[in-house]
C-alpha cells in the first residue's frame, strides 16, 4: 500500500514541514515525466563535452571541467533554481534516477528520471521544486507532494544518483574520490617536455583514470597491496628463487645494504587509502625523454593514453601516480626495481582485470582514438589485448576473483 504525504513549505528556510497524510489507496501520484537526454530541447542547452574538435581551452578550464572519479555522473546546482548534469564517461547510462535531499526534510526523493544519458553529455535542468507543486517518489516507494519552493541557496540540496545500469553499478564500486582536472601550465611553461592535449586525448585520459580507480578499489588489489610480502613470497616460490629485493613495501629512505625502511601493517593500510583519497590529480602528456609525476601532476605519453591502457600497459601511469602520492624512486611503491614493486604488480593485476572483463571499459572502440589520425601524432592500430599465461594473477586465481 502506498501512502501519499502532502507537505507545504512556507518559506525557503522553514525548518518544519506542516502537512497532512492520507490513506492513499485512491491517490494516483502524478510524477514528473522521464527525460531522454538524447533528445532534449534547446532550453536545456544540451551539449557533448570533449567533442574532438572542441577548443582545448574548454578541457583546460578547471572551473568548468572537473569530476571525482567515483562520481562520473555529476550533478551541480546552478543558481537558485537549476542544475547542471555532466557525464564524464565514454559510454552513456540508462535508467538513471537523481535523488534530492532537502536540508529540512529527512527523506530522499526522485527529482529527475532519465531514460538515457549519452556519453560525455551535459545539460541544464530547472529544479521542478521551484516551478510548482509536484508529486515525487520517495526512496521508500511512497509519494510526497511538495509545494512550490522559490529557490535554494547553493549547496542546500544534496543530490545522489542511482541506476540499475551495469556500468553505473561499476562506477558505484569505485572507492577513490580523487578529483580529476587537466592542467595546461606544464606544456605552456615547458613545451616539449610536456605536450598539449586535445579533447580526443582527454576522453582517453578520463576513460583510463576511471578504470584505474576501479582497479585500485578492487578487493583483489586491496588484499594483494596489504599483503605484498605474501605476493613477493609467491613470486619467489613460482620462480624457484629466494625473494629478490625488498620483502615488503618500504619508504623513500635509501636502502643501505639490504636494510629497507619497511612500513608497518598500519602504515601500509593508511598508504593504500592515500591512493584513493580526495586529492586532485592533474593529468598531462609528456613529449620528452621521460614521464613525470609529483604533487598534483601525473603524466604519460600519448601512446599510453591512445592504446597502452587498453592492453593494460599501466606501468608508467602507476609509477607517475605513485610520485603524485608522494613516493620517490627509492621506494618500491614507485619503483619497479629491487625485485619488483607496485608498478609491475599493478600492471599484472590490471591485465588480469581486462582478461576477466572486470573494468568499467574494456572496448577501445568506444572511443576509437587509435584511428583519429587528425588528433594524434603517433601511428596506431586497434589495440588487441592478450593475457600472458604466466600472469601471476591468472596463475593464482585461474579466472576467479571477478568483483560481483
Ligand atoms: Zn619517476
């Protein structure tokens, strides 16, 4: 049985809703229509972000283009009565419900339902609350009628997103909330060492960072990272040798005669979460003799963005991202030397996820950047992934371990 609740809001900042509730077997809620974002009228200002021929100045505008890796579908209030929705994903979503939570009402309700949101879509939508009284579906399945509210101060409404789309279900598992932006200062100040990117490359970078953030969040990765000593032992056993180099994760102090500054179990746990925290990463592209990372910066070559990540070549990215987290070449969290560190382990793990089809995006044809000769300088073929039968994750888990 559904109940309908009717709320009257007298002022913008009213802290109490006065209302009446009636048995509503007879009440037929009149919800707002479902929106198909592929066919929006001009008043919604629909657009596709990162169109190949869009001016790169747009992607480098950090106030306009940014997202958190765990929220590729971003909902931001604009002014007192509108929202902007932006999807930072190379694949669209279906069946999306956007919930709103008002400061003075404790239940979440559906404010927009989208049948479709295409890849890299952006549009603007009037808050229906500011237009007239409407019925809204509550999270609980009941109905609430909310009277017209004149407007909202910025940040007053909390938005959240739900969808049964399998892609969205993968987004939901991402535990990292790193903020992604593109920064043009590197190539402006040191052209050659760094190169300008374009929207075609930015789309690949976004695709890669979502996949990478999913991989870091994966339970198999967490268990391997937090038991790296065991991983090292297994590698040594498989090779029939003693453990090569460090036994476990260690810090930035230089090794003195095999004496490493090993981290404690607690420190390793904390470091894992540093990789997934809310810091900002500025993605950039290198052109010189080496890639760079540190502070906000993490960069790699065009080939890494265009084809490398699709076949799991994540070694450079893992290395630069570790500089961004704070590790130098003397630590095996950044360096692959000293018997293998995170670079190699992450790369093998990432390839195993591609093999399992357990990443948000595994089909390079969603972007086909390898064929966009106008937007890349290298010569590329369609990347084709093949798992090495000796991949340590394949050897150990034998096709098991998919994140369900
Ligand atoms: Zn380095």
